[in-house]
């Protein structure tokens, strides 16, 4: 799939990390699809940032006004692009977590990339992994914890199963 997009590159300097972080959130609220901040060294060897803002033409003016008012940006570079992307859909499966002789069930949302009948990739969102890790830690008999990376590997290795339930076993 293809859609028209716009990238804004704005040089940011003389701004604290807290203000930069605030600005990222606000720019997202103003309609940006994504905002990334790249660290730079300016021509006078001072630290700075390049803010790369992915938006559509309808939100550019509002974002540009915010950049000027809040971050003192007097100008920026604009690149008109075509965003090429795969179809994204979501399915839900029941995740059974077996641990210490007990089973706890949670609903798992799985992101499918590509054709849903034959996805190119299946992914578990970070926030869900954190939730599962908290469940495991609260039911653990020891101080050991399963890392988010390990948990992702365990769950995602079971996603290809065609049933509506996934069962994982955690040794804690």
C-alpha cells in the first residue's frame, strides 16, 4: 500500500531534554504519525537535535507553528514522500501462563503484518509483555524474573499455532 506523506526535519538546539520530550508528545497530539529525535553536533560543536516528524500535509501548519512558538525553530526542511507499508491487522488469542502448578489466562492481542491469512510477521506489543512479566513476578516464588526479551521469544514462538489459545510454561 502507498499513501502520500510528509517528513519535516527541524534543527533543535538550546532546548533541554525535558522540553524536547514534551515537544515530541505535543507534536504527536497535533497530528504527527511519528516523531524521532536524532542527536547531532552543530557547526559550533554544540550538542543539538534533529527532529524528524512524519505527518500529512493537513497537519503541517499547526506543527510548524508549535515548533516556532515552543522550540524557537525559525525554519525547517520538508520532504514530500510516499509511505510504502504493509497491511496491519490484529487478532486475539487466549494466553495461558502455567507457573508453579497454577494457570492464569490473559487475552493476548497479536499484530499481523501482511495478508492476515498468511502474515509475513506476527508481533506482540511491548505493553502486553510488561503486563505478562508483572503477572509472572507477582506469582513467582523466587526473586528471579523472566526478561522481556525472553518472554517475547517464548510467546512469539507459539504464535504460528492455529488454535485460539497459547499455553506457555514458566519455571520460577
